[in-house]
């Protein structure tokens, strides 16, 4: 499972899912299916681990990640919501980067056992605390369908009487064998280079990982392939409900700057994210929903 986490059983929920806690009382959903293993933290509805039997983990998690619920967990799939990056200044100052969903305590909504896997739904609703920094009623659901593929759907429901705009990301950290062994195909032709003041650049047909990357591919691609020659596999990524895809790796200096990532952590991870990054965001009318999703498989 996740060797650097020491957990104890708190409650058996289904034949394959148990609620477990660490020494500090942080809660985790641990899935032990005959075809795969997976884990979620209720802190942030954060997918920490997904691994098909007989395969390397699909998702990377930092061995020095912090679980104290004051910040996001490094690795896995953090949920950025209801904004991506810095909050709009109209909302106020000193607001958390990438929103509050990834540092909030979510609740378990539903578990549905399937023939070849399971569905898990986690729920976050507005509260007095959230309305202090984002003044909208909402219901946010993460629906995870786990089979021989991984499907994550972030379902934003407007439970208020006024439309709202939001930005978001399913900030997926992929587990890789080594950067030099990896190649990305299927990205859009243009991207904003955040390492160069957001200038618009023309991309190549394929992207070799050779240094730090922080790029927003502004025309979302329907299918992206992460080819990992070291692990002898291809990860197939299909995003929807997004307006962009983000590719990110902190590389050497970036990893050293993080206290919750080993200095060599950049050698085992690469982020390819399903994102809503345009300044105007995604509108959700009253009593309506919008779904941001990613479907991940390997071959």
C-alpha cells in the first residue's frame, strides 16, 4: 500500500473499503480490491494512491508529505477549487492558493461496489467558514470510479440563487520511472509558459522532460499519452469539462525548496492536470452542475 504511512483500522465499511487512522487521528479510506489498491485522505478528498496489481503505482505521493490539515498534501491528486492559482483580488487578500477544497475536511457520501471495482463519492458543502472567503452556497462532490482505469469527476453544484464562476484543477501527480524516460504526446499546439511571465509559446508534437516545466496548454486536448519507457507503459489521459491542461514539474531547485518533497522527488513525479484556468472561469447557474473530469488508464 503506502509504506511510509502507519495506519490502524477504525471501521470496516465494505468488503474492500476500510476507514483507517494514523497516530494523529487523520482519517483515510483504504481500498484493498482483488485487482487494485487505492487510498484517499478525507482531508481534501485527496486520492493518495492507485495501483493495479502487478504494476508500479500510477499515482505518486511524497514520502515527506504533511497530513496536519493546515495545507495540501504533496502528491496524489489535490483538488484545486474554487479558484486555480491566486484568488481574484475582489475576494480579498491573503486567501489560500488554489482555493480551500484541498485543505477542507470532506465527508463520505457513498460507496458502491461494482463487479470489477467500486465507486466512492466524497462531499464538501459550504459553511460559515467557506462563505467568509467565497460567498456562495455549493455542493462539491468527488466521484471516483476505480476499475482497471481511474476516473475522477469533480461535480460542482450551485445550491444558491445566484450564478457563480469557478476555476479548478485535478492536480494529478503521476508516478514515473525517471524524467529522461518519459515523453508526452497529444498536448495542444500552444501553451502559456508560466516560467517565462506567461508568454504564449508554440509547442512541439511531443514533449521530452528535460527541466522545470510550468505550462498551461490553453486549448484542451481530448487525449494525452504519457509514455514511460522505464516502466514500459503508456498512461492514457482523457480530460473533459476543462479549458486547459497543465504540465508541471519543479525540477531540482523547485524540489529543494519544498519541505514536503524529498530533494530527489522530482525524479519520480510529473503532473498532468485537467484544469479550468481562464480568467473568467466556468459559470454554474443556480441548481445546475458542472463536471470537471479526468480518466486515466495504462497500456
